[in-house]
C-alpha cells in the first residue's frame, strides 16, 4: 500500500526545501521515497523529481495562452490536473506499491483552504489506495507576534477542516526564530496552543479596536482543540527525524526493510539466542505506535536548541563538523599511503569531541 505526504503551506514557508531534505533523509535511511512536483511554477526544483507537473502543464504557458495572471493561472493548472488525473495516476502506478510519495504543492493558500480541486485530487489518491497525511508548513516567525500567531492558527484550522486528512502543522525555519525578537511565552505555549486568553494583553495592545473579536476567535480555536504544531529546522537531522516519526505515526506507516536488506551497522546476530534478543519485525509496530522518544521529541529540547542556548549549540555543532571533516581527510590520506604499500602510522586527530551543551 503506497503512503505519502501532501506538503502545503504559505508561499516561501519552506515546502520545496523540506521535500529535498526528506528525500536526503529517507535515502540515507534506505527507505523508499519519490518526490512529486505539483507546483507548475517551480522552475528550480532542488530535489530529484520522480514526477513533474511541468510535463503536463506549466504556469507560463497557461498565462500566455489564456491571458491569465499568476494566481488565476495557478488555479487553472490545478483544475487541469484534476481533469487529467489519469496522467498522474499512471505515473504513480509506475512507482510501485511500496512507494512513499511526497507531493510538493504550490504556495497559493486558497488551494488548501477553499478551492475544491486539490481536495478532489486527494480524494482520488485515497480511493486508489494512498494513505496520506497533510503536512502544513507555517513560518515560525509568526509566533513572535500575537496577532500573526492567531492568523496562523486560523489558517491552519481551515486547512485541517478543508483537506480532511491526518494532519501535521509544522513551524518551519525554527533556526531563524530568534532573529524576529523574543517570545512572550515558552515555545510549548505556542506549539501546544495552551490557554489563549494569555494573549489578551498583547492583542489589545496591537489592535485595541478588535480586542473583543480577537478573543472570540481565540475561544473558537480553543473550542475545536485541533490545532497544534511540530517544529522543523530542515538542516537539523534530529528535527527532521522527529518530524518523520510524527508523520509516520499519523499515516500509520511502519518501515520494515526487505528480507535481504543489509542490517544496520552494530546489529548483533543471535539466531540461537533467546526470543527477546532476536530481531522481531512485529515489535516495530508497537514501537511505532508507542510514545516518541529521542532528541527534539520534547518541545523543551527544541526551545533549548534554537532559543535558549542557540549559540552554544551552534559552536558545538561547528566543532563536530570540523572534526568529522578532519577524520575523513585523515582516512583518505591513510588509504593513499596504504595503496602505495607504505605504513599508515596513526595520524588520527586526537582533538577532543567536545561536550554537547548541557540542559540548562
Ligand atoms: N534558515 C532556514 N531557511 C529555510 C528553511 N526551510 C526553507 N528555508 C529557506 O526558505 C526559502 C523558501 O524555501 P522554499 O522551499 O522555496 O519555500 P516554498 O514553500 O517551496 O516556496 P513556494 O514554492 O514559493 O511557495 C529558501 O530560501 C529556503 O532556503 C529552514 O528550515 N531554515
Ligand atoms: Mg516550492
């Protein structure tokens, strides 16, 4: 059964970059992945593209042919894709039954909030067996301002109600959040959408005329109790891994490597050992359904990494990268000497690994 993600979000929220990051991550994990570009205006596609809408229709062509502007042209393209769903279905079938497909969508917000075509395409995909989750990216800088935060809560709720898929909202570009000023509350207040009445002061300050309306919107969002956020800094492996687990949980995807796949390094083979020590594919299911562990799985870790101790972590990570680069160079030098038949000696850098910044 094929699984996948519908990646939506406002223009520039990081959708294509995330698709690229996901391609790199899953490829490194030996997991299947195919990225499908459904943005007809995407000229510079950063990832290896399995299917590209440009081979069906391009925005420029539509604008030239029908004299439409970019927004109308985009809606036309998506309606055209809906009409020609067979084209997409045929290409998706060629990816096989075990495909994991990430769909990169355009940033036009109405496509995922009120226009019907994307919704209909999703329905057809689900009918043909796809298990999908919507991944809605929102720029993290919205949480630095109470009224923008309310706007992002509203639009996220709207996307959730419109697409009717298992849904993950994501605050993207977490690594940049400190550039936009201090947060009034801890990060978990925003990601877990805690008591929104606490925003009353800042909302009344920024728009005193609409204070009552703002508070009514807050209570509406609280009544639904649906909106929450994961976080993402696309360059950070741990952040990507955490989001991957959250999405897998939403779709019910459990990756079981094929029987002849090489075991990860460090795996102990104990065919005669006790049952509890033997690899058990079924236990993967219970692990996948259980609580999420690991770095960045707690929003307080995310706050520490990107807000409270950002500089210490940046310095520590730079030192780690330098050290890794140095080790690779040394290994290359040793291989060269070995190929010439000389003695390699031990030139391993003794530079310390450095301490990971401690929890504050
Ligand atoms: N610092 C930082 N920059 C990011 C991150 N994700 C994306 N960006 C940058 O944000 C900009 C926009 O990213 P895109 O991936 O093109 O955004 P998009 O949502 O696909 O944009 P549209 O397709 O135009 O709607 C690029 O310059 C990316 O490099 C992130 O996690 N951290
Ligand atoms: Mg894009």
